[in-house]
């Protein structure tokens, strides 16, 4: 699963985000057909992570595919999947993301 791989690649693991993933669901899907989703988390079951307003990113080696996992107020809120080429589409299933690069940056204020 892409979200689990992005979380596992983080230099400083946040077990609270892993627990949130187990309690998360897709609240809505993107209208374009890509696998981007808004996430809901059962806040009664899991606590906030000690990270605010952060974007965890994954880039495939050729630079065509990009995924961004957003955390706001300590909770998972969105997975954005982007194909940066008119000739490519982001696949619904990724069997292997070895070789992808991962990074992190602050999210702009809403």
C-alpha cells in the first residue's frame, strides 16, 4: 500500500500515523479517476501524531509519478496521486515502489 510505504520511509517513524492508517477510510475520491483520496480517521480510536501540517512525498525515479500524503493537526487527511505527463496515468495498484525517493516539507496554511 502506497500510504504505508510513504510512512515507512520517514526518517523519524511516527507510530501514531501507522495506527491512524489502520483506522482510516477514503471519504471521497478524485473526480478525474486517479487514486487520490480524502482520508477520514476515527479520532475516537486513535490519537494525533506529533506532527502538524506536513506533506510526505514520494517520487518515482523517472519523475513521472508523484504522491503526496498530507497531515494536518496530527491527522492523515489526503493522499494526492499525480502523473506529471499527459501520456501517463497514476496506476490504481503499485506492485513495487523500490527506487522511489521520499521527502517531507511543511504544508502551507489552509
